[in-house]
């Protein structure tokens, strides 16, 4: 996440809270050092956001409750994931108020540009949800896999399989979330065949650079 994106996300996180939050908790949430988080908080203050520290129970950093930010502007990627997750909630009947949720999702989807709306259809088709996975993976790996899946880019993974670790270049075609783990249905670009990988067994991942031509 770029620093400008992180600062915006940080301001939104503070605005959404009714109580304060410690710098340590914010640093863990945004996966930065405590020193970096203090610097980010100072940057928000320098930008005239009324960030202050509260003492006592429920204390920490917070925005002045009288302060209001402009309406939230989602990126196409953020809106697409929100709509996809919301449609799954409706399909799985995890919330009783499906009509209200459906109209809210319609509003978000209608705000997407035409290309993002077309990409949204493919995104929804490539995500299957049948339970809450118990296995997880490193946040850095998850972030790279997310980008590779949504943007349909090749990704180089380090995979801990039955025969030990190996490096492969794959393209994620579908994500299947089940009760124990998250499965990635991929095209193995090295071997030219379809393969399935367990997300929690991916120990490292990176997006190839255009300069190297990997995964082209």
C-alpha cells in the first residue's frame, strides 16, 4: 500500500471508530512499524485533521467527533470486492435483510465504470464460498495473491508441497473458500497445466516485473 493510500485509509479507520485506538493497534492493522504509524498520525494532523489522543479506558487516537469527512470514494477494486462479498452474503442467506442489502449493492455497482462492471461479473464467477477457512497465510502473501487474482496477472509463488518447497509461476483462475482452507485453482504457466494450490502452503509470492518478462 502506498503511503498516500495508507494515510487516506488511516483517516477512514479513525472516522469509523466511536472510541480511540492505540498507535500499536494501528501499526499492526496497517502492517507498518510503530515509528511509521506515529509519523502518519503527525501527517494527518499537519493536514488539519483533528486527531487527538484520549486517555483512560477506550482511549487512544481518535478524530474529533464533531468532524465530518467528505463522502467515501471507493476505488473500482474496493467497490468490486464489496459487491462480490455482499452478493455472497445474500446467496448464502447469512443475513435476513437481503432486499435492503441488495439495493445497497446495486447502488455501489451502478457507480462503477463500465469496464469495472464487466470485470465484476468475472470476479463473482471465480469466487466460491462454502465455509470459513480455518487455515490462514501471511498478510504479505495474501496481498500479492489478491492483486494477481483481481488483475488476472501471473504470480510467482513459493509453495510448500508434499515433496518440499518449489517455485512456480501461475495464474489464479478461481478462489474456493471452504471450511478448512482456501484453495486456488490456477494455470501452472511453467508446466502448461491446471493445478490447485492451498493458500496457507504458499510461503512467498511476488508479481513478476515487466522488465523480466516472467510469466508472459
